[in-house]
C-alpha cells in the first residue's frame, strides 16, 4: 500500500516456500500445508489482487550456487537422502531449560535472536511455565512487532503481561520532563525544551528507561523480556552501555580511578551491570536449525560477548529432526539440520535446548504448555 501511494504500482506477489504434501498422510506435512492455507485465506485484500507467483518449499536451505540454481526448477527430484533415516537428536527441551532457570527463584530472562525465529513464543512459554510452577512472573517485550498478548490468548495466574510501547513511553517521558522543568523556564526556554524532546533520541531514552524498570523488577520476581530482532536489540545494548559509561563518569568526578573499579561501587548497579551478571540475567539466544539464522545468532553472541554478556543457553526452535515426519521432502530438510545443530552444540553454545516443530501453532496457555513438555520424537527409516 505504501509503495502504491508513492506511485510504484507495478507489483507482483511471490509466495516462497509453499509445501504441497506427498500423498503419505504425514501429520507434519499436512499441518504445514494447513497453516499456509489459513495464512493465505487471511491475506489482506490489497495483496490478494496482485498477480501471484508460487515457489515450492525446497528440500535444502538456499545456500550455495547449486541450491540457488535449483530454486526456480519445478521439476527438481528429491536427492537420495530422502530414503535415509534421519539421525535422532538427544538434546534436552524447554522443560529442562526452565528447570535450570527456576533454581535462582527470581531474575531476568531475555530471549534474543533474528526476527521470525520464535522469540516471542519461547518467551511466552517460559513465562507461562514459571507461573504454573507458582512463581510471580512479569512478561514484557521491547519488540514492536511482537504479539505477546495474542500468543497467550488468555489470563494466566501469577503472570503479568505488558509491552514496552515506544509511543506510550515517549509520551509519558515527555510529559514527565515538561511537568518537572516547565515551572523553572521562561517561554523561550520552554520552547527549546519542547523542541529537544521531539528529537529521535527522546524515544530511545524513554524506551531504555522502561527497559531499566523491567530489569529492576527481577530483584524480586522472574522478568521474562522478549527483545526486538537483532539490530534493534543491539541498539538497546548500546544505549545500556552509554548509560553505564555516563553514570560511571559522573561518579568518578573528584575520585581516583581505583575507587571506581569500573563501576563496581557498593550499592550501585547499572542496567549493563545487571545484564553482565549471570546470576541476575539469563540471556537465551533463539534460532532455527538453518544456516542463515544460526549465522545471525553467532554474530549476536559475538556482539554480546564484546559487551561482556555471556549467553546462558541457545534454543533451537522448530526442529523437524525432532519429529517423526515421514514426508519425503521434510525428511530431507530434517536431515539437513544435523550439521547446523552440530555446529551450535560443538562450536557456539555452552547449553543447547531443542524444540520440535509443532503441528499446531502454540497459541494459548495450554498449547504453550505442550510446547514446554514436547518430547523429541525419534525419526524412523
């Protein structure tokens, strides 16, 4: 719609990765096809009017020239791997991860990763399970595209849910600053302050302030924070670091450097220090068992480590290799997950937890509970 408003009306709709199940009656393949059909049935009218091209789901990840050349070949045959048994995995699931998270009795739990890997679902599942175990839990998100409330689809005892809304937080921040300072300013000073509060930096400060408040809540309960996709998360981390450095600079005025000890001053704990404290904050990197999401996740981990934040665990979401699919195409995709999962477990993560692909979308407390306790189905030849 935005492109059409700008006069760019020569548009086409490309539907990528559409699965046509084999006539095997496989539950996973049929469920995947149902999801696609339901999504297309709810397509906005503007999209539905566009000329449409469909590209079928391929058996391999689109990495490398051979894979890219095969993308538009509708007659491509399945490779021989489709008749080979998928090697089952023995990685623990979400329930075992929550067992570890629960030991502290409180603290911040942050889900991070590339967009579309299921951060919101994993965050909601963890929050619901902790609440079901009798803990007080605050679930919030910094992701403007996240739909935490829709994912929960109901009220859960012991669980408070909200989101850090940039618009609302910025409005509240501006009003608070004006209420505090307006009485001491003349008309020119007030106009200057109002202009300053309209800058993009104001939103960053307001969102960061709300994020800091959420972190503080973790001193007495569990706070599960569903973060924005990788790039936005790094901006938040940068704001956290900037705040930390400014706070330490102000404290250092008139004091010798050794008295500050990089901010480890008694009674002082900045947001960055809370994030760096593995006893206070557990960072979970969420990814899919595919090449590109794992690459993005590894880069995120490197950025976190440069900020002296060590991830607690990786969660590999939507693993076909953890199901008993019999569909030939899905079995090839499941087999292709082996090398990706092996890289995570051997080279990247100190803890790895695997979540099987779900036939039914995990929406609502009951479905999220099933996701937590989803067993790993062993694939058969």
